[in-house]
């Protein structure tokens, strides 16, 4: 969430307070990770510096965008923490991740309050409670031909969530494409924007077919500025990271899905996202922007020396 430094040009006081809260949490999390790395003699990542942010750049986003973005980023963080905590055996790391999760959940509640108080979101789909328990028949998994059943509750929830995440992702990558300096970086952002736009339209179509509401695009919250507030390195790394998170989100959606047409839809999205991440990662590597995380010892290489 490095671009939260843009809060200096944020005008709405409640949104500015929210962004400052998120910034404090980010800095606190970073300090804790740094302390653990130093304690274990692990080299600190180079990451990003003041050279990757230009506080003098014109506004790139409207105030409202920050609320949508923070929800988008916070949900990604919660997904990471919920998976990491059960894997941890070391107490200090486990306690740290638990603190991160609880703090982020509190931030999400603050975000939801602002979204609702300011009417920045539509009411999520509501379906009637069933009158009785029903048993699935042989057509239950169908989605292309025959007796295609209506979407069930979890399918609706994941479609809505994926739309909500991706309208924010599209607006963000569209903004990045406006200000990127390198042609390759700009082109990959445009590719990512097109992939996201097509996917969102397909998800919206599924909900609208069932006469259910879907979140709308928020592209209008991006200004027309073409002056970069962030370096190409920071923007590209951020989108690789967040597109990688989409893979996990679509995996979760597939896990609760029961219709063949939705499985195909998510499968296509996964393939497109994987290709984007691969191409964008190659650009990071070409520019020597990608740092290698700690990895296992190459025993074969040691044996050959």
C-alpha cells in the first residue's frame, strides 16, 4: 500500500483519517517484519525508496477511490494472513500474523462504515430463504444446456466479490497505464486493463441474468493526469502482486462453484491472469526489479564445487 503517501492531497476528513489509519498499520507491520529479519540475520529487501514516490505529482485519484482501494487491498491481506497463520509453528511469527489479521479486520469495519454512510456501494444481492430442504438432481451441475438452475448463494457471493475487487483493479491499472513511462510497462498495464474489463463484464452478465445487482465500474474516480506519482517499478510490482492474489480468489470461487459454465468462466480468467503475471514478471526481471526471496539450498550446486 505504498501509494497511501498520496494522502497528503486527500480532502475529505473521514477518508483522510481512514487512509492515515491504514498507513500507520502498514508502517507498523513493516517495522515488525524488519525486526524479525534483523534478529535472524536475514538480509532486508531493497523494496522501494523515496525515489519510487513523487509527492509533488498532481492528484491521480478522487477521494472516494481510496476507500474502494483500501477494501480491495485489505481483503488481499486477510486472505494471506488466514492461510499463513495455520502454517506457522514459531510463536512470535504466529502472534504477529494474528495481530495483522485482527488489525486489518478492524480497518475493514471502518471501511465498510464509510462506504455505507456515504452510499458508495450498492446493497449486495439478497435472495429469499428456502421454504424447505431440497435435494439436487442430475441437472444440478449443468450450466450450458438443459435445465440450468439459478445461481446458489455462494456462487452469487463470489461473483459479487470478484466484481467488486476487479472494478477497483481495473481503475487502478488504468490509472497506472496513463502515467507509466516505459512503453513495455504501459503496454502490459493496458493488457491487464483489457483482461480485467472483459472478465468483469462476464461476471456482471451472470448476475444480471438472474436479475441480481452488481457493483458498477469506478473508472470515473481516476483523473486525467499523465504525471506519474509512482515509479514504473512500484506500479508494476504492485499489479503483479495483486494479480497473483486474484489466482487465489478465483481458486476459492471454483471450490464452492457447482455449475459448469462458471467453472469455465473462472478457468479462462485464471489462464489470462497467469499469462499476465508471467509477462509482467519478465519485465520486472529484465529491469532488475525483482528480488529473490529466501530459498532452499542448492545441494547439487554445492556438491559440484
